């Protein structure tokens, strides 16, 4: 057979050798711990779904990034680019029998054919936390707290990260008060969504052309977006009753965030719109304060998705947080634990004829739940110790001929070098538990 080089990895995909996988596990375990602290239960769904699940509800941006194809049965399918439509489908089938509110979380691997850039790959792991069946801002506050607590659990406090929160209801009221006709609202949203990327002149032009605003209305919106907090909205558009109502709700939301201990993390910012089509209320994104990375997390309220899927009409709110940006940020801030290979025990056989005893003792210790290595072929004692050190063994059990004759072995701590004698008989009887 002729040798050929292995096909290379697809662009935007990652291998996870143990050190990388350990970091990924560190992140996922942190997410799981925090979700459970807030009473959320884990669920999952298939990674391959009917194409239709996304073409109907996700929004053009994600649909353009789908990995879609026909399966061998001729069905149009897609690798999941996000979890929310799968969640909506599951709940459509089951929500009626579930106590409300439903608190579910998930850690799926997702696939998007994205243009490659820092923080964006074609595959990522995304923590999804969703609360279904509550319509009040208390639910938004609860869900955003989970996201922020998740980040704080990795050592990212309010000096490092901030949540930029907006509200599509308020934005629609403000745009409507400025003169955007109802049938141009979606177009106006997409102009606002790009306001931080486009120049002022470009935004003004787009507001006039795409959102049908008069020059004066466009100017009011532009100046508001220059100072996008709640006070400015109140000052400029507070005369509209609908705006005033919504402002009261949003102030209550901020108050609850403060009761939950996250006031220093949260800023209201009308420029946050989010690309996904299904959001209907509060939306948010979390960023590093220095502005060096892309969004770490994004979410919002989507009260119509279940209804539109033909299920029980339930209000819902949730977020997704990816492992890519978060991993980069944690690495940059020195917040990732160092990966060290470690096993509980390495058994050194001073003579080759002691290897069968080493294997028996390893077997008993493994039955007792410990991770144990021993040389797989005859090795010098020096090499065995080198191997024990390389494998990160915390203890070494030394089987020397003189000790074995007396029915004992030496157990040495690799940390401080302290040695104790253990009885081989007791070890074999207790599964090594008696040996330390
Ligand atoms: P999303 O904003 O599309 O929201 O994604 C959420 C987060 O996933 C982003 O902030 C980012 O950290 C990460 N992410 C997204 N795309 C990529 C990529 N190509 N590479 C690396 N990381 C990425 C959603 O997906 C919504 N379904 C979230 C949600 C759940 N809304 C309600 N519930």
C-alpha cells in the first residue's frame, strides 16, 4: 500500500487532544454547575434536523450559514446551527404535561458555515438556558443572571464583562414615534442592528431609504443612538404613552437585576437588536468591557415561537453562550486552569518477575475506584519513576523483592516524598483502599 498524507481538518473545525478537551470540559462543567444552581435541568436533541425547522423561523443570517444537504432518503436536512428551534419542537410535543415554568438547559455542538474570523468557527459548543412559561421581566432577570453568574464562576466579574440589554418592544415604539411605518419596522431593526458598524452618514441614509423616515425622524433616532440609555429615551420619546409604559417595565427589570446582585454588570443600550428573527421583547448580549472580543453570549425573549410551531402558546426567554469566545477571553485573562495529566497511583516493579503482582494490585486498586498505571513491559526502575512523573502520579507503590518477601510494599507520596509501608494482603483484600 502506498502512503499518503491524512486529509487535513476542515476549516473552522477543531480537534480536541486531551489538553484542549480538558479546557472544554472545564467550561462545560462550570456551565452545568451554575445552571443546576438555578434549578435548570439538562436536555438534548438530534444534531441533524429537518431543514424546515430553520428555514421557517431562524432568520436569514443563520439560514445562509446552514450545513444542509439531502440524506440518502432524499429528505432535506441540516446540522443544527442553533438549539432554540429544537427546543421549541420538543416543547410543542410535551409542554402541556410539564409543570410551568419550564427551566431547561443544554450544551449542544452547533454548526454554522461562517466566514472565518476571530471568535467564530464553523462548529462550537453552546450553552443554552431557557425559561418557558413566564411572561414577566422577573424571568428575563433570572435568565440573564444565570448567564452572568456562569461567567462570574470562571472569574470574570463586572470589571471584565458587561451585559448590554435592549428591548425590541421599546425600540419599535421609539421608531414608530419617530415616524417609521409598521411595514418598515423589520427593515428599521436591521439598520439599527448595524449602527455600530456603519458610519453616521450611512445610517442616516439607510434610515431614510430603508425605514422610510423623514430627515427629522432619522436625526432624532441618530442622536438617540449616540446616547442609548433609558434616560435619553425618556427625555426624547417619554411623551409617548407606550414608550413610558415600557420604560417602567425596563426600570423594574434593572431593579430586579440589582436585587439579584448584578447591577454592576448591566447597561441598557438601544443599539442591541440581535439578528435572529424570533425575538419579541428584551434582548441582550454580553461582551468583554475592553471591547477586544466578539459577543460572548446572546439571548432574549421569544414569546411567539412555540405558538408558531403549533404548540401551546407559551412565553419564553433564553440565551446561548459559545465556548469559542469565552475560551479565548479566559485564556487571555489568565483564567484557564493549567492542564496537568494526573493519575492516582503508579506501581513500580523493581524486578520483572514482580510484574504479575503489580498487575494484581493495580486491578484491586482500580476496583476500588482509583486510576492506576504500571509498566506495560519490563523497564528499569529509573524509567518507571520517570514514567510515573510524566504521567503525573500522585503516589508510587514500590514492589521491591525484600519488602515483598515480608508481605509489604512501599507507598511513596510524589508530592513530599513521604513513604509508608502497606500490607500487600490487606491491599488485595480491600481493593487498595487500605493502602492509602
Ligand atoms: P446567537 O447570538 O446566534 O444566539 O449565538 C449565541 C452565542 O453563541 C454567541 O454570542 C457566540 O458566543 C456563540 N456563537 C454563535 N455563532 C458562533 C460561531 N460561529 N462560532 C463560535 N461561537 C458562536 C443563538 O444561537 C440563540 N439561539 C440563543 C438563544 C437561546 N436565544 C434564546 N435561547
